[in-house]
């Protein structure tokens, strides 16, 4: 079963829930933070195309 392990977003008002949330100050930081977390957490990054990227563990 897939599990959301982190959320990275440009807009704090768009996100909430039980996963750790990281707010990025711009698009470059959004991508940089997401891809770094992707490696650290051994997860897959999925761009929701609304300024938010979720990191999912598919194991």
C-alpha cells in the first residue's frame, strides 16, 4: 500500500494532514527540496501541478 511520507508546497493553505509538510519559498526551492527528500526517504516524488509535490513510499 502506498503512503504519503512528505509534502512540499509553495502554498501552506493548500496542504495539511499527517505527513511532514515543507513550505518552499519559490519554484526552484520546491524542486530542490522535493528531490533531496526523494533521495533521503527513498520515495517517489509526484508533482500535483498546483505548486505541490508529494513524496510517496510505494512499498
